[in-house]
C-alpha cells in the first residue's frame, strides 16, 4: 500500500536515493543533499514522501509564499513510475495547499520533459518560459516552462 506522509531533514538520504534514480544526470535537474538540507530548514518548505512498506519511493518538495505554493521538485523511482505515485504526491500537495488557504500552485519543468503532459492533464496551464534555464552535460540548455494551477 502506498502512503503519502510528511518528511523532514531526517529523510534526506532516502530522498536523495529517489532523486539519483529518477532524474537523468544529463539535464542537471537533480539537487544535492546540501541543497535539500539548506532548504528544508526554512519554515516555508516541506517534503512529502511516498512510501511502500516504509521504503521511500517518491517525494514532492515545495514551499509557499503568502497565498501561493510552489512545487520545487517531484520525483518517483523508475521502478515505481506509471503507478500513479506522482499523481498521489501532486494531489496531496494541492490538497495541503488548498487547506492552508493558498490560491495557486506554480512549478517549472524542463521543456521536452514528459512531465509537461502530466501537469497539463492535471490542469496546469503554461504561463511562461525561461530561456536556456537548465545547464546540461551536452552543452544544450533547454528552457524551463513555468506552469500554474489555480484553485
């Protein structure tokens, strides 16, 4: 059974295991443990964990400012992708944001990433583009697509 629970800095190594499995290093999207640690100590940040039998298989990392929520990163281990875990994490992020009185959820995703379709199906709209935002190993710098979901 998949459970979505709130995590904290004690879960960084488990989150990093998912991150290293889920994100292709060619695109430079993954964060380091130090980046996660320094962000999680801020009062406006949280990490949700997807667990199967107490093992972390996915995460959603976000923060809020006033009445807006931002999904900083979501990841699911490759062996568990396609099992609706990402949708469960995103739904829980939205539910918690709504419950806290937020009115919008923002995110950025690499242009060409299959996750764009996932977010569009969930109801997000494309609202902007950051040119050459991602720096990858092939000296190709894809744009970041900014997306928004209104509650």
